[in-house]
């Protein structure tokens, strides 16, 4: 596997940092990764190694307010100017166009985990016709009234304390109950994985688990409402293959309930190729779970099937 990095300027003149992993020969396809909230793209190197071994090239950018795109920890969790969720999608689009230039006439698949899966859900409604497939990991469907209420609260908190102020209140509202199903708790992040070593790596990484800002939560809830609106959902190409993978014990997807609601919504939209797999006893970060080899193999098999 050959690894390299580069940056590009986005529409806000921000340097977006990108990891690139390549197989030894010409790639059979490219996988573009959108990472989750309060983490970073370098954490996907093990997954990228498996993908490159199977002949795929991999690109993954650090989103705004994350990793080396944020640059310094005091900027962690800051989406930037207004509409940060949509601007993050624009960054993904810019990277996608760069991938097309690097690999003309090559299939491109989008893989999004957690927050990255929500960005990807919106992305495929805008640009899905230019993709060969989309994999949604640790995702969920329409949050309904809870997301709308959260958006109002996040707007109020932003106005009182400022957009770029980290918000323990909004963080607790969003993630506070996630760990309760795994008592007695060893850490505050037991909900991520049954693999204690992986959880400890997350906790010991300063670029993971940080508090996001009030503006971040406001922009994300606004983005989620747009993502699951009837108009946006209806714009997803009917021929785009979609594969959702999630832990059956993942609180983000309501232990599979919200994941299946999303899959049902896609099927009702008459999207032709929609598949889902829920992994028994598995938590949120399925690529860092004790059954990660099984998950990775299933993803690679799906990719090969859709070349």
C-alpha cells in the first residue's frame, strides 16, 4: 500500500487535509471515505489497507473542525461559517472531482460513517448520479421532532454563547444516553465498541471525543432536516446501489430500528438496489469492533459485486 497526503483549498479558503492510500497496481475502483463526528480520517488506515489489498484506491478528508483540517485543538468542533454541514458536503464534492481527475473512467464509491453517513445521505441526493454506489455505516433515519427541537435549542445556545463555543449541554442532549445501555460502564465511550483496546485508543487520541460547538450542532440538525425532507430524499437516483451496515446494539441507529426505517424509506422511493446488514451484539464503530474482519469482508464483497 502506498500512502500519501495532500490539501486543497475549499470555498472558504480553508486547507482541507486529505489522506490517500493506493494499491500497487492500477485501482479497480476508488472508495471515498467520509468520517464521523469528533474523530478523523487517519483512523481509517486499517480499513484502507484492507481495501488497497483488494485493489481499491482510498481517499479520505478530515472534515471541517476535525483533524488536520481544523489544525489546532482550539478549532476542533467548529464547522466554520453558517451552513457548515452543507459546506462540508461541498468539500466532499471538491474532493470527488479531484478523484475523477486522478482516475478518469474509474468507478467511485462513497463510504460514510456516523456523521459522515448523514453527510453522505445528503450527498447522494445531490450527486448520486456520479457515483457507483454508497455504503452507510453506523447511520440512522429521520429523527423527526427530536431533530427539530434540537435545532431550535442549538440556535438559542448559539445566540447566547456564540456559534464557536463548545456546548456540553448539546453534547449531553445528543450523546448522553448512549452509554446507559452498557452499564456497568468502564468508560464514557463503551457504546463505541466491545474492543476495550479500540475504545482506549479513541479516548487517548486528543482528536477524538472532543466537544463540538453550538454552531456545529445547529448546522448539523439543520442539515439532517434537509437530508430527510421529502424533496431531498426523492432526488436520490433510483439506480444508485446503497448498502447500510450497522451494529445491532448501536444507539445511533436505535439498535437497528432507525436503520431499518431508513432502508424502508429508500425502498418506498423505489431505489432498486438497497441492502442492509445488522451485526449481532455489535456497537457503533463497526470497523473497530471485535468482528471488524467480518464487516470489512462484507463491504469488500459488496464493492466487488457492484463494479
